[in-house]
C-alpha cells in the first residue's frame, strides 16, 4: 500500500494547480464549517452566561421569558411595577443572602438607564461567576453620578467626568429629557459581552429625584435644580424587578413558591437558567439554519473535488492503462484514486483548521470589541473533531465514484483512446 500512496502523492504533485485549487475549496469549506460551529456554540454559551449565580429573578406577574427579557436583556417593559415594601419584605426573608433592586423606564441616547444600588456591583455575576469590574473610576456615591457600560462609553465616546442627560421613557427626545439634571460619569465598567455593556447605571434615589414634577410620563410641575434635590432624602416607592441570591440552592423552590403566592401583590419568581433555556429554544431555528448553511458549503466543496477528479479521469486513462500494463491490478487503480481523494481531503481539513485558528488569532479582539462575543482559541472539541472526521469520510466516499469508473476501464480502452 505504501508505494501506491507515494504514487498518489506524486500524481497530485504533477497536477499541482488542479490539486491546490481542489485543496483550497475543501479547506475554505472546513474553515467555514468550524467557524460557524464555534460562533454558534460560543453565542449559545455567551447567551447562557449572561447572568450567573442569581437564583431567582422577581417581577410583576407575567411570563418567565418576558420577565427575563426586560430584567436581564433590557428588552421590552414590565407589565407593572413592584412596591418597595414588597421588595424589602422578601429581601429580608431568612432564605435570602442578597438582593439587587432594578428600576427601568428611562434611557440615554438609545441605551437603557438602570436604577439600582451598590449591591448590583457587589453581587451581580455573569459568565463563569465573574464579577463586574471597573475599567476606570469608581461606583456612584452621590445623587447625580452614573456608571456606564463599556459599549456606552465606546459608542458615545464618553470619559470620566463627562456629563450626560437622561430622558424620560425609552424614546430620547428633546421634550422628555431631564435636561436641568445632568449626571456626571464617575465610572466605566470593563466589557462583559452582556447587556451590562449597553446600560447606564444610576442610584435608586436618583431615579426618584429626576421624576419630581413628572406625572404619567409628562412634566406637570416645576422641577427643582440639582443643588436643591441633593439636600433632600429620596427613597424609592416602586421598582421594576429584583434579583435574589439564596443561602442554599435547596431553598430555591420553596422561596419561588412563596413569592408566586405572595398575597400583597401578584408577583412572579423565575429561575434564570430555565428561562434562558426556554428563550434559546425559541431561537433554535436560527441556530440550526447556521449549521445547515455550513454543511451545504462543505457538500459544495466535496462536489467540487468530485468534479475535478472526474474531469481529470478522462485525461488519465492512458496513465491508468500504462499502470495496468506494468502489472497494476484493477484494485490497485481503485486504491490509487481513493488515496488521492483521501489525501486531498486530509490536506484540506488540516489547512482549513489551521486557517480558522489564524483568522481567530487576528479577529478575536475585533469580534469581542464590536459584538461582545469572546471566541476562545482552544483545541477542537469532541463535537468539532467529529465534524472533521465526517468531512474526511465524506471525502473518501467521494473518491470512490471516479475510482469505480477507473476500475471498470479495460486495458485496451486506455490504449486506444478515441480523439
């Protein structure tokens, strides 16, 4: 078998232009297949790691996907608010270790404003239990201070000590801005690849202060200036949602049942992991579509290799006949052609995989900066290795088709080719 493999290699070297083009077709197909697979799996992983170490998210009575969307992903709005007294009572439950209140409803130039407190920066976790970290500055301490996410700072070119104006509601228009109450940026968070990057964080008292004189979404009364408001004490009356961390995971279901049957107002408590799984399941069509597209690209690459082998077969009929005349059996010719297809596929898989890692090394920081998606450069997973093995087997099967045709050619057929 060794001499036949060497002969297959020399045959490919003699047809190097065609062989290189075929190899590149397979390599690019493999690069795209693995690239789509890595993006798909990392997007799913990043999605699942948007929030971690939070046992329950509590909001007004609604579906768990809707509650997850507005509390974690800052998409949509709550059906109702939660009374501050309810939050205090539940947060003091014996099962609760920590609680993070969240107040939504305002925005800044398309980015959501989040009213919260210092527990947010202390207890919020994302990814693999990673805490929020400040790239610059510090957490807010005074009434009109804000901490912004990395994407907000990048897109709007903000720096520490810059001032921003918050608008009432999601639509940022001149008539609904709190333009007499600017907030000073005192901190910028490190990139997280989560909706935190696209959020503007202020204190809960600040949310109350800027809405003095506003009723039902409209400015109905005089709005005091910042100096006057800073001398007053503000306590939240309502919040949008809150996150809970428990002393023990075993207590999760009992506390969830207690909140869902809370008698003072209708509330819903959801487990983020289950809600994330349900939400991702709703988007599985797009996930599968990516995989199907990449599979078809690989099929197109293998068909290109088949076309190349079949096209060259007619040109090599005399070569096959000479090999037969020198003592090669039909089985040797069959193995020669399947070896060529196997070599081309193996080289294509190797080059394609190497090309993918080269592209990742160059584009990884760009993808993370632009899309907040970190694609780690790690060894191929077992699933990716299985895909590569399937591509290799498919390449070998493709080589069988021209090999069968060459096997069926007689010795005299190759010696008397009609032009």
